[in-house]
């Protein structure tokens, strides 16, 4: 079957530019799809570096100005893998030019920007998606299936955390290519928008809407040298953020994220406790889902450690043989596969920009609550 080509233009070529390029390049080798992404162009400000990236990943061309890329007639899809402060401008211009848009998380710097982005893609009627990749870890997708099938019954508790330790040194500068996540003007917020946003996206998907939050944040290192100005400047991001939440379904939640948990590199975990069963998942052991079912025979009742590698587990029939694992990069490939599948069957795969906006409403309420010291409603 001749596949329908989707010419992709990626803006940004850092860590996320690599995960996305890998996904666009590999998806058709493993998934049977009607569409095929073509690595048409990659865009970045440094001509030499972006050309080298293009060659390494097999792009046909490179650009140094995203405005030129989004108006190129030979581009069908703009993929945004830049720091957060440029998501809105690029996405809105891409939608206006009639391109499909995929955007790195968090969708925007704040909800009002995100609302404009949603309005732009919906007005243009273009397919859109936000890269909350952890939904597509097979074990996490299985958790979604089990919840939707009612295996957990009524849900009482949701507990999530995302712990890292890479910014503990006061000598790490803020700003610039590798460290823009520490610069509030580029990132919008700290761990709330970077790490909690992942936990919130998964939670909204698995357990429905969050109605209220009460939060606290802290910035442990108050000043850092700015990599771009060379000056010591106030740090505007949150280094740690924790909040309590009430879901619309009546369940209670705790969420925590920090970059100051010595020994933890990317410890994203969640546990969900329902009337009939509980689920626990850990990114450091991403191919396992821990499951406890109260209906098990009493003598054998206990937590089961399910190895999510079998053909009847989500996505796994596309990979190797039962028992053999996949990893982090595959979640991005799954995301592209589902995006392209959505183009074929007319059912857009989430998270769409509208779903990304829902997450931004929660992170905004978290930051508002940390500032006010009160419970805040989620818009
Ligand atoms: C931060 O260190 C980071 O790279 C996030 O920006 C990603 O979204 C997360 O998946 C891993 O950690």
C-alpha cells in the first residue's frame, strides 16, 4: 500500500528534538499505518549545529528561522520542540498557515496563552497534540484500560510524585540552551510546569477532572548566574512543589515534584487505590505494573508484579516477542502512531491542545494556591 506522506518540520533540536525525530523516523517500521512521516526539515538558530543534526537524523533540509519553516508549502505538520516561551507563537502561526501542530509539554507559559493556542488550532481545523508521552508507556495505558473496565471500582486515592536531583548545586547557572528550565522567562514555572504537569496529565486521563487544589512551593536556591547575561539574577522558578487535590469524582490526591531529592533522577510514580483494587507504577521500572485485587482468593491475595511485555498488552504486539522489554523512547513512537491513527479514523488521539489546556489550568491553580496560601478552584 502506498502510504500518505506527512511532511514534518521540527522546530528545536535539543533533548526533545531527538526524541521526536527518533519517533517520526521509526514509527512506520513498527506500526502498520496509512500515513508516513517524512523528515522534511529541522529548524534551529545555529546554522552549523542544525545542519549537523539534520544530517545525523536524516532530515532533507534545515532552516534557521521558524517563520520560514511554518509557511513552507512542502510542510504538512509543525512539531514544536523548543523551550516553553516560544510554543504559543509558533503554534498559532503554524495553525494559521494550515499546518497540523504537535507541541512539547507544557502547552504554554500560562492558561491564557494556552487558550489562544486551542482557539487557533480549532479555528483552523488542524490536527493537534501535546507530547505528554508517559500516557503511552504500555503499563500506564494498561492502567487506563483497567480503570475504564471498572476493575478498581470507585476510586478513593490518587498519589503521584516526580522526583529529580539535578539542580541541587548552587553553581549551576540558569538560562541558555541546556538550562532554560531554570529560567522563569523561558520556562514559565519550575517543577510545577515541567514535572507536575506530567503527573497531572496522567491523572486527568486516568481519574478525570481536578476541581480544587491547595499547594506549597519553594525556591531553595534564590539566585543563580544567568548563562546569557553573565550576571547573578534572582531565580523565579519553583524548585519544589507539592499539592493536595480533590477530583470531581470525589477522590483525594497528593502530588509532589522536586529537583532536590538527592538520589532520584526521574522517579515518576503513581498509586491509585480503588474499592476493589489498587495500582502502582514507577518510571524507573516502567515495564511493570503492580496490581492488588481484593477479589483474589484470600490465601493468595497480594500485590502482583505484572511484566507488561506480552502481545495482549497495549502496543506490545508491535515490538519484539513476549518477555522482552521496551523503554522511554518507545512512548514517543506510540504517540506518533496514535496521532497518525487518529488522522485515518477521524478520532483525534489525545492529549489534544484542549487536554493540554486542562493541565495548564491545574498547574495555574497550584501556583495561585502556593501564592495565596488558600485552596483554589481549577478553572
Ligand atoms: C526535566 O529534567 C525533564 O527532562 C522533563 O522536562 C521531561 O518532560 C521529563 O520527561 C524528564 O525530565
